[in-house]
């Protein structure tokens, strides 16, 4: 039974190896047509040698019938080569080949042996030669399909050996022995070759499978390398690759495109208040909304944090861009219903169009980012399109940055001081140090301009150190009870190394730390709350007081005020500017003043410029203030004069003894030989 199964397996076409079927069929599309061509050429040659001696039915009819069958099979294999095939079709053709091999072997053998009686010795030898040489050619042509080759060998060479071996002619008997020996050797070679061919196909299939797995892994790695794992959007790397491709295509086909940068407004307070898990869900929802935004179609990517990039491959009019910006801002402003909380954030957008706004992907992104910066600073929650005004601003900013890099900051930077007044005591209790820059190239540069340029270029840390040292140098000549308030940027407290350097400057100044206030903005807290808290704790350990500047305009929360070691809040001037005719501003100022009293920390009201504003703030409980109503910022050389004049006015109006600070100021001026006052 096992022998029967083995024989059946040898003479069958394997269906469990699609790769082998495909390889066999691919080989046969080239070899089988050549085999049939050899068969027909040899058959017609044999018929020609017997044309005069054998009947026409054998010399003409037989070859024609065999030719029709062979041509039909040839056409089938040639069509398979040109039209392609799959494993099922290949298996069907191969099974048909095995059947055809048996049938045609019988036909060709019977036809050639039927010519034998009609020929002389030479013609009979031709029959033997034809059968032997033709079957060898067929075996070699069919060697990739073991079953077909074996069928041909057995069907042709078996009868041939018997026929010529029993012919009674020694030469033919010898030929039959030779043919049997050759056939045996060929069968062994055939089996070896078929096994090696099968193993080679299996090995190649394994290699192809491994290559496919490697390619799949590579594709997956590439996908992950270009995908933001949180939102599922393309990441920063993919965004810039797409931007390069879009710009190249737009340039080639003279088309327009729009680049956008989105930054969420109010995301960090939500992230801090409700945890990173809620923040992550919010960002995921933002990504989903951007993906679903379909008019016009856009490519959206997460650039990092709460910043997203957009590429819009469409020509849009300025009005259409503004409408698109409004739609995007409305989309981002809609409430986010998350597990346990309904959050609401906004989004500011900066746009830059190609080719009007920039010619390269770098220019487009930088200018879209600048438009975003402009939106965040001036029109938060809206979209801003980069235009000629922004181009002029960038050129000016670049000019300032370059001048800053070339500047001798030690000699060009100086300080102006603005008094901070205790209205109940009617005297100055501190001065705020304000940076000024007189550039040999640019002249006097407004603080907002060069501080902004220094922030963007990274020079702000160096500038702060110089200004702190200069401010403390001036303070050494002031009365001992006079304080100084110095502004720090987010970068100044971004690392403990920067904080340590400021501590060193304070210690080297010989000014008592308790006379110094370091002011930080709400932005500095939002950037990295933990680092900001560590920095303020370090200043407190030194004895320096800390203040939160521009309170109410940023994103700090009451929890920040509670957790930070703050000594003072400064109410931003924007709330004072319209306090006379804006009830909400009045309520905010009143609330913050009450908050400071409850927390037992100081409160300074900034921006008091008129008598009416002064009266209003005082009626709300405000005591310590600063603004143009009291004095404009003054150079360091004018501080002593200001204090002396203030002391004289206090004596003249109140008939009271001057304070220690006022007396010290007057004595200091008298000792310098200046005209005494009062």
C-alpha cells in the first residue's frame, strides 16, 4: 500500500506547493514550446525519409494530426507566458501536461513504429534513432515536472526497448540495451535534478518570505517613524517631508499651496489641572477633528506638544483663507467632552501662502510660525495670514538680532528705574528696573523690540545677567530700606544652572537679598511649572523675594499661586486702562486685591496714569502702585534726585519728619555738594 502511494505521489502534480507550481509553469512556458518544435521537426524528417515507401496516411496524415495537437498545446503555453497565471491556473496546465505527455507519447511511439515495416535497414535505423533522440530531448524539456518526464520515459522507451530487443536483429537489440541504460541514468539524474529544483524553489520562497517580512517590518518602522503615536497623525518628520514634496510639485506645475501652524490656547492649564491623561485625550480629539476637516482637503500633522501643522494644496483667495481660518478656530473652540470633564480650549493659526509668502519649505514654515506668533501676541484665538507687514517686522527683527550679536552689551545696555509708590505712606518704596539699549547702529531700540529679539535668538539669558548686575550696582548707593524689582524671562529660570548664576550675581553685588524682588511672568510658569517652582524656592532660600508679573493676562491658575513661594502679585496695566468705564476690569482688580489680602502677600497695581484711576484703585483697596501718574522711568543717575525731591515735597505738604530713606537721600546729596531741597 505504501509503495502504491509512493508511486502515485511520484506521478502526480503537487498541489500543496503553490510556489513550486508557479516555478514549474514559468519554466514550461519557455521549454514546452521548444519541445513541441523538436518533436515536429524530427517527425517531419522521419516522415520525409519514408514518404515514398510508406502510405500517405502515415507519412502525411499522421504528422498533420500530431502537428495540430502539438500546436494547440504550444499556443496554450505561450498564452500562459504572455497573459500571466496564478497557482491554480499553473496547476491545471501542469496536470494537463502530464496527461498530454502520456497521450502524445503513445501517439508518437505508435506512429513511428508503424513506419518500421515499410523501410529498409537505413529507414528502420532512422526510426530507432528518432525515438531515442527525440525522447531524450523531451525528457530534458520536461525535467522540471517529474511526473511528465517519467511518463514519457516509460511510455516511449519501454515499448521501444521491447520492440527492438525482440526484433531478432543484433544491432537493434544492442541499441535497445543502450537506450535502457541511458534511460536509467537519465531517470536518476531527473530525480536528483527535480529534488534540487524543488529545494531551490523552496529556498527561494523562504528568502522571498523573509524579504517580505523584512520589508513589512521596514514599512512598519517607517510608518512608526513618521507617525505621532498619540494622535495617529503624521509627525513632525513626515510633515516636513510632505512639505518639501508639495512645494516641489507646486513649483513644477505652477500651483499654489497654503502652509499653516496651529497652537492651542489654554491647553496647559487643562493638562495641569486634570492630568496628562486628559490632556492626551484632548490632543487626540484635536487630531481627529483636523483629520475630519474636509473643505478644502488638508494634510494635518502633530508637530509636538499642542502644536499642529497644516498643508493645504489648493489655490485660495485671501477671503477664502480668512474664512478657512475662522472655520478652523471655530472647530478647535468647540467644547471637548472627555471622560469626567468638558474642556474648552482655543486655537491660534498662522498661515503662509506659496509662492506669495515664501519660495521654500523653510521660508513657508518660518513665516507661518511668525504669523502664529503674531496671532498669539495680539489676536489670540484667531488666524493670521503672513503678509508684507510681517515681512517688514521679520526684517526689522533680524536686523535687531544681528545688531544684538555684534553689540558690546556691557557698555550699550543700561537701566531705567520706575518708582513703586506706597500711596498710604505717600512715598516710594521700590523701583522697577527696566532695560534700555542704545545701539551705535540702530539708536535707542524700544525694549519690547530688543527683548523680543533676544528671547527668539537665545541672548536673553546673557542680557538678564548683565542687567541684574547693573541694577544691583545702582542699588548699592540707594537708601538701605529701598527695594528693587527686576524682571526675569522664562529662559532665565529654565535651568538650575541659570538660576545658580543669578544667585552668584546677587551674592557678589553686596546688596542684601531681602531688598531684591525677582519678577516672573505667568508664561514662565506655564512653560515648566516644576522648574519655575524650584527656581523660586532657590531665590527664597537666598532671601530674595519673588513676584508674579502681569497677573491675569496669562494662563496661571490659583493653584499655581497657592503652590508657588510668591511674595507679591502685580496687576497688569491692561485692567487699569479701562477701569473707569469697564465694570469687569473693576471687579477683577477688586478680586485680586482681596485675594492678596487673604493670602497675606503684597499687591502692586501697574499702569496708573491718571488721578481718576488712582482714586478708583484706592477706593478698591489698592495701596502700592506704579505708573506714569507718579513718575516715568528714569536713568539711574536721576534716582537720588527723585528721592530727594520726594522727601522735600513730603515735608512741605505734611510738615512731618522725612523717613529714614528720605533723610538718607537728602544727606547723600548734601554730601555730594548738590543743592539741598527743603
